C-alpha cells in the first residue's frame, strides 16, 4: 500500500522535509521512494507542492499520513477537516510500562518468601 509521508532531508536543528510517495512498510531512507511530490520547511513555513502529482497519487489509492493530510487541507488540495496529530511522549510510555511491571515484581517477591 502506498502512503504519502514526510521524509526528513536536513541537518541537525535545521529541519527540512520532502513530501514523498513510498510503500507503507518501508521507511523512505536514502532516497528509496516512488516519487517526490513536494517540499516543506517548518522553520520558514515554506511549502511547495506539486498538486497534479498529489492528485494523481491520491487517485491511484495512496493514503496521506496525518501530517501530510493536514498540509493538503490547509493548502486546499483536498476537502475536509484537519486531523488531530498527537505523539505520545517517551515519559508517558515509560510511566505506563513501569506501572504494569511494578505489581508483577511485588507478587513475584511475595511468592518467593
């Protein structure tokens, strides 16, 4: 399945993204992607999108990632509402893991005594 996603092509502390079409199972590392359909610079808010290519790939069946979907909605390439994009922080993940492992350790210690 094809997906339209962001590919980071920048240096440290200077993010710059290419908007590419790639297979969902593979990360677009090293320029291994099907097609480049645009560029996005989050520091300057500069966007350059090839609307013809994007509409073609959407017509073929490529699904945009949540962030790319929001970019396409803001540029009025596709119609709809923006999606909520939230990433879980690493602290939240560690807290949930430590909560689940703590009772297991207590029960294991109680059974060995």
